C-alpha cells in the first residue's frame, strides 16, 4: 500500500467487479434504444472509471469530456464555469454522464442542466462513488458504484492537491498528509 494511505475503502478488485456489473446493466438498459448514448466524463477525476466502465459496454459508443469548476457566486449560490467544453453538438443526443463522486450533488445537478440546455434529450448519471450524507441538492444518480461514508477519499482518479489519482484503489490519506 502507498505510505500516505491510512486505509483502503474500495479495493482494485471491487472496482473492477462493480464496473463490470454497471457496464452490463447500462448495456442492457440501452438494448432497445436505436440511438446509443454519448458518454461524457468530467475531467479529471472520472477518467480511470470511464476507462474501466466502457470496457464492459457492449455497443458502439462515443466519448467526450468536459472540465468544470464550481465557485461561490452571488448570495452563496454555487455556479459552474466551463474550463473545457464538449467537442461537438449534443442536440438530440442521449447522454450518460460519468462522475467520480457525487458529494453535495451540485456539480451533477448543474452539468445535467447545462447538457439539457445544449439540447440533450435525456441525461443519465453513473458515478463510481456516492456520499449521500453530504447531499445539499436533490439529484438522481442512475448507476452507483459504491456508497461511502463522509470521508475525504483519494485514488482511482480522485486527488488531493492533484496527487494520488493513479492509485488503483479508493482510500483515505493519513492525517499528516493534509498538513
Ligand atoms: P459535488 O458538486 O457533488 O459537491 O462535488 C463533486 C466533486 O467534488 C467531485 O467531482 C470531486 O472532484 C470533488 N469531491 C467531492 N468529494 C471528494 C472526495 O472525497 N475526494 C476528492 N478527492 N474529491 C471530492
């Protein structure tokens, strides 16, 4: 294990097994749809999960990426700024939005609204992790990898100060690493 890691919450094997299950489920759910969904991943955290997940999707698909940052706007309402936009129009498309973790729910809510404004017909959300105890806004997540307790996690795409994204598991850092 990495010397900075206090404990592993979700192991590499568990991530692989669950990604396979989710991939099969998504494949099945779009079985009857003539138009297959476009997979949109949010940079940078969801990249390892996207790569693992799409290995198990059994139809031809396209992927695209968005990078957004949230900031406090007026009256403490969170707003999002697009740092990298989609490569092409999504008018009339079904979307599967791929996230690393849903925490307060604000990112998923705002990005879903944005994608609908761009003309998507429907947006389903798949997230590797869900921290329901931290939710501030209501969001529906269609496919959840793992529900986790209220702890700050790193690994498998998730960072602390841009590090630890390459760890093959999801874990918690030792307290001294946050100093
Ligand atoms: P939300 O908008 O749901 O509050 O936050 C979503 C984003 O916050 C995630 O995509 C992720 O970048 C970040 N985030 C939330 N919880 C954690 C966590 O435990 N660890 C890390 N590394 N990032 C987190």
